[in-house]
């Protein structure tokens, strides 16, 4: 078991078939990575091979990849997550097609460092090796291997192997390594079973740490939900460990999952960290050597971690020429797992060729949201400033999640900085606190979007129900249900009322600048009904009586009466009974005068004061009870909490000598 403080580093080979990658690994580690009978029979690597060695405080895990063009998907699965690259070039062949393609793949995947190994030097002269060096300089120009060491070796007699090990160690010491975080991810590249132990999966840990006994999510190809699995055991290079972490080749014994239920391309991750998606925003780079331009909706093969799947592109501008960089959208027939900042490769199906790659900027675009301007949206997400990136991400969320997992997954915010970043945005006014119990935060841009959408939807609903100026609150909530969660809608409604953009009339809401649209016939009917109600004073005709006298359908007449109530022209005092504001004021004045004189009054006394029958007196009395102008005690009415002393019948005239 490695000593405490050992630096773990993943080294990957690359290069053309039969250039000696597997022999080189055997020389470095003493391990033969060709494990399949077919590989030993044919003398070529078909699948990934794994080896390791320790030296100078470093534990190196080696991934040996096949060099044949038919097995590129295996090669990409292997080099995903490597730290250092050994680009292997045979001295007798020089640079070959897969040499170039493997280098391009690792460059696209963001491999940061490496060196070039010239093998089979025992087959050529020193002058020929020098010619290969010149070819290598031209090949690596502008790539991550530009200026890297070139080490000639012979796997036949071991010449140069000690120098190669030393060069790898020096390169490892020069590199800076990111600290471990708490979120675990490991794409699975191999699955097998061990008698007495069950299912074992292997892979390179991309991030985080896994411990024996942990419960993690197993994301399987074609499954919309993860399976929870327990880690029965952890191994590194054949030795049992209590934990394993980033930059380590790891074997994990899974409990409760059958061998046939797991495959390469599946993935293990911390619970709740990632989710599958079929749409992703990416920054795309087309290789200068690509034989074709990339066109909008072009079908390609996506290589993402250890997964290969078909994909179609939506490209800003509709076309990308070789060498160009632009923002694009990946659209997949089946969901995949990815995270912010993850690298990927795109290959043409036939003839097979790597043509592009890039970086994921948003691993989970909303399924129904169409991005009109990919360039503008991509620029916002492709921001090195973590705070601005988080702000832009939250501007697309209904509420600010109290958990940091989503922000870590979708925009690369570290778990331990999320809460602090949220507070910074709150202090800057970019986040708003719209409710306090519980505390609900929303980005100001998102809140403005919700309010704008709410006003537009209310306008549409009112237009659909003309003649209306307002509609019931319950209908507004139903119409706006898809815009945002109920708590956000309620907060938006309150803000719109406070700002005066919405008005409330009873239990209805409407636009403050809204006006009902009436036909000529409706306008004439409205004028006639208002005249009839106004002339009748405190004993107006009922809605049914108006419908008969005006020869109007009851439903259409009721719409006009409701409109008058919304505009405060009429007041509804009972079932089918409406009074003008002037008549209602007169009724209240007479009621208050009677109460001031008598103290307690009956409905009959009120009817006498109003000069109306009980048909009108009872609804009027109940209306003033509801308004708290009066208070009912049995059959009597007395002054209510909102009783107003009526004005005197006649103005008093000052006597001589008094001030008027």
C-alpha cells in the first residue's frame, strides 16, 4: 500500500498500431497489459490495458490503449482522465495516421503534459532517429506536447528506459495538481465478476473520493434514474484500500448489482450530484486537419468519458470550417451523464475520423427551451469569473437552490464556496429575497421574467374573456401555473400589485391600464342598463328584469354588470341587485342618520328611511353589515366599527359676532 502523501498520477499511452506501446509499458512496469487471448494470438492490443509502478513519491497508474483505428472508441475511453501522455512513435515508421489522430484526441481532451517516446531505436541508425525528431517537432507544434522531451528507447534491449522513467518523474514533479473535492465521479471502463465477491467495476476516478461502505449512484445506460449501490470494497493496483480518489485507477466491488446489469459507459457518482440529459451547451473546436466542415444537424459520434453515443449538432452560424471555434448544442437520442468543464470528442461515422471536440458549458439544457442566440448564451456560460458564471446560471432558475450540488454540476462551483457566492450575489442585489418563511431567493432577472410573463398571460386571459377588465385570482393562478412555482407566482403577484401594474377588485385581478373592449351593441346595452339602474335609485331592477326589459341574453347582460362592478360604476349588494355609487352613498347616509337618532333599528325602520320594500332593504342591510357600517344584534342593527357620523341636513348659520 502506498505511503501517506504519495502523489497519484495517471499516465496514458498513445500512438499508431505496432509502435510498441504495450512493450514499453512492460519495460516500465513489468506487467503485460494484453490480457485477452485474441490480443496474445494476434499480437495487437484490442482493449484497454492497465499497469502501475511507484517511484520517487509518485504512484503511477498506466493506461495502455489500442493503436488500431477500429478501436478508437476504446482508446478515447482509456485516455479520458489521464494526467500525462506518452506519445509513442516507432523509429522505423515515424509519424503515422493514428499518431496524428491520437495526439489530436488528447489535445482536445485537455491533457496538460506529456512526452514523446521514440521506440524501436535498435532497428535504425542514430541519423534516422534525428530525422524522426524533426518530424516530431513539426507534429507537436502548437499542441500541448510542443517543446516536450523526446526520449529514444529500445524495448528489446532496455536502452533509454531508465532515462524515460526519470523524465516521467521530473515531469510529474513540475505539475500542479488540483486539491480533492467531496464530489465523486468514476466512469466505468471495465466490468467483471470475482467468485465470492460478485460484480467488480474499474475506472479512473475523475474527481472526489470513494470509501468502502459508501452508497453511491450508479447511472446505467438507458435508465432515467440511478440505482443506489453500496461499495463493498475498494482496490488500487490489486491491493485493498479503505478509500480511493482522483487520479487513481480504481477497482470497486459493488453490492446488490448483477454483472449483466453494468457495462462500459455506465458511471458511479455521489448521490444527487449528476443527472442525465439529452441537450448540452458546448464550446466546440473543429480540428484544422478535419476533412469536412461541420454543418447544422450533422450526425456524429460523441465520445464522452467511457461512453460512445450518436449525436446531432446545432451550430451557431449553421456551419463550422476546419480550425474554427464556436458555441454549439449537442442533441442526443438517449440521455448521458456529464458535468461543467468536461471534455468530449466528436468523430465522423463513415469513414471514421476524429473531426472535433470541446468543453461542456451546460450539461443539462432545458428540454423545451430553444436558445435563439447560441453565441450570446455560450459567451455568458463560458465565463472564467466564477461569481458571474453562477449569477448567469441562477438567472435561469426559478429559485436559488439551498443545496450546492446543482451549481457544482452545471457550472463548476465548488461545494465549499457556494454559500459564500450566494451571499455575495445577494449583497450585490442580483439575488432577491421574495419570501422570508421559508427564505426564498430568486435572481432579479428571473423574477422580472416571471412578472413579465405573468402580465402577458393575464392580458391574454382577459382578452379571451371580453368584455372583462379583471378575472378571478384562482383563474390567474391556473393560467400562470407553468411559468413558475406557486410561491414565486405569489411573490410576483404581490410585487405587481405594490408597483401598481396590477389592480385588485374584490377577488379579481386585472391590468392597471387595461380597458374592456365593447362592440357597438354592447356599448348601447351598457348605456341603457346604467340609465335604468340610475333612474331607479335605491330600488333598481334586478339582473333578470333588466335582461327581459333590454331583450338581452342573461349571460351577456351579466358580463356587462360585472364589468361595471370592476370599474366601480356599480356595486353589487345582493343576488342580481346592483346600485350606483351615488345611490349607495345616499343609502349609507340615511342609515347612519337613523342610527344616530334611534341607536338600534329594525329592517322595517331602515326600509322606511330608504323608502323601499323588504326586497331591497334586506340586501342593503346585509351589505352594510358586511362593510361593518352596521352590526347586527338579533333582529336589530346598531352602529358598527366603521360607522360614520352623517353630515348635518342643513348648514348652521353663524350668529352676529361669531367667526364664520
